[in-house]
C-alpha cells in the first residue's frame, strides 16, 4: 500500500523548475535594485558650492587663452546651429 501512496504524491514545490523561475526572477530583481540603491547612496557625488558651480567665465581670460578656446567655441556653435562660419 505504501508504494501506491508514493506514486500518487505530487513532487515538492522546490523540485519544480517552474517554481524557481516564478520566484527566482523577481527575487533577483529585488536584490539587484537594493544593490543599486546602496551604490547610489554611498557613491553619490559631492555637492558643488555656488562658486564651483559657476565655472570660469571667458571674460576673465587673457587673449592667448581666448585664442586657445576658439576651436572649441566654433565647434560648439556649429553643433548648436548647424552653420559653419569660417570668417569668425
């Protein structure tokens, strides 16, 4: 009689691959999100003061420094407007 009972019993839920798929996927996502939150909280960038945030103004640069920045300024203006003015 014990052989009939063992044949009629369903397998345990942890022996089924679908159970691991259904419960394992969301569990991995929860662990990954908690890891992301931990990294975001502990690795955050320091806040800038008002002076650090303003950066360097081109008005305070010397003529040589302004000439050194000229290619970058042209490229920025060309990227923003799409017009290339070689005379400037």
